[in-house]
C-alpha cells in the first residue's frame, strides 16, 4: 500500500497526515500523540475514527500539526484521519458520517470590531 495523505482543519489549526500500513503508531510533530496531547479526552478524540471503523493498530500515522490551540489541533487531526480512512476504503464513510466526523466544523473566532472592546463587548457607557 502506498502512503495516503489527507488534510484536516479546525479554527486556525491545520493537520497534514501521512497514513501507511503499520502497527498503529501515531506520531505528531515527531512526538507520540499521547505525549503531545496530554489529556485522555484528546486521546479519545484522536483515535475516535479508528475505533468506529475497527482499524485500531493497522496503520502508522505521521502528522504535521500547525496553528490553533490543542483542542482545535486534535479535532483537525480527527477530520484528517477520517478523510484518509475513506480514501482507503469507501465502506468506512457511512459509519463516520453518521457520527459527524466527515464534516469540517466551520465555526471560527468572530473578528474584533472598531470602537468596541472585543467582538461583541462594548466599552462602558456613561450617560453623564
């Protein structure tokens, strides 16, 4: 099997992955994913597509992560893994789609407006 690459995004985080046959190692920016993502919740987010499709331990994944925060990066990685698994076998698509893992989350941070403190917060108003 050749190397499959896929891209996942969330907020400003971008995950580029390279997936090939192997024993199930996931390295993120040349570190193990359990070392890179500290909490068990994020470990679950990263491995969720493989648990749904019963492909745990079948592929080695090399990841380049850039931008955003730790949660956004984990969710970007989840989307990239889901897309790569669909490239390998189209049968993986329906269960992943049913769980909502094939959709890119479009929510972004709202921009700050001029004359305001933040995106929606205003400066304190004084009548007198």
